[in-house]
C-alpha cells in the first residue's frame, strides 16, 4: 500500500522560501507509471495544482507560480520536494503531495494527509 | 489560463439524485476526474477517465461526458456523501493540471 507523507516547516516568514518534502513509502518513486505532484488549498478555498515531476526530473509547473517554484526528485531517498521562493500571505495553505497514475489517465489516486503552511512574520 | 467551471453548491434530500457539472473548453479531448473532500481530510478520487470508478467507490457514483461538460452523478444520496466535490483535468496541451472551484453538496 503506497503512502505519501509531507514534511516541512509549518511557519515561514514573508519573502523567505517555503520548502516541503514528500516521502513515498510502500512503492518506488522511480516507477515510470506515475507523475508526482504538489497541490495546495488555502483556508476555506478550493484546490490549486502546483506542478508535476517525473522520476527522471522532468517538471511541469503552474504558470502562475513558475517564476518562484522549483520541484526536485530524490530517487535514492524515494522522495520529492518543493521550493517556493519569495512567499507572501497568499501562499498560506494546506499543501498536499499526490501521485498521478498513468493507467488511470493521470488521476491523483493517492494523496498525503496534507501539511498546513502559514506565511507570517 | 485554462479554467474549469463548477456551480458553488448543490442541495438534495437523502435518496435523491445529485448532479454536479464541470465545464471546460478542453474537456472534449482531455479526461476529467472527480474528487470528494470532507472537512479536514485529503481529497479522495471517485471518478477517473470521465466515467470510471476506482475500486472501493460505491456504485451510486457515476460520471459522464458530453462536449465541453462532464457530470458527476450520485444516485440515492446518503448523508455521508455531504462533502465538497472537485473536478480536475489538464489543459489542451496535456501538460498543465487544473481544478474546478468545487461544488459543496448539502444533504437536506
């Protein structure tokens, strides 16, 4: 049973960099069947897709975040990461990591529990 | 940027049928997916590839597609189905994900 777990600071100061890691257990991140993704949800609002990364390192980013966003993958540690620079209060959200399953057409079939990140001084 | 449009709310009585629509220009050529999210929980996939149901999802959940609109239907709504429902797809290039704004289901 594949499981995803987000980790990282719960509080980030404005203008600093938000860094999160998603650890994958019960399966290999290097399987070619999956893309790995970050999705966020501001308090009381809807879901926003942040980006995809493939095990090879290929990335696809939300164009509205692209200038501040870097995603990376660590196959030896079976994890992938997100860095978002120059954060503001608008980046306050629950951040989810999720698996996009190729056999399901790219649907997000497995999600982490989510981690709340607050941007505040 | 590409957008998916969902109505903000749907209300039905227990046992009735709830329908959720999602509109987007690329939906005729790209698959849609539906997620259920209850308060304080991560979303759960309920429909993939427009109309396929993952294992473990009750048969009362079904999906369909017609042109630029996809529809999630819950037949015989139960109190436990009260949640937010999000559609999701990708843009016409297939490279960028997008979620609809979500529809809140209230079971009266």
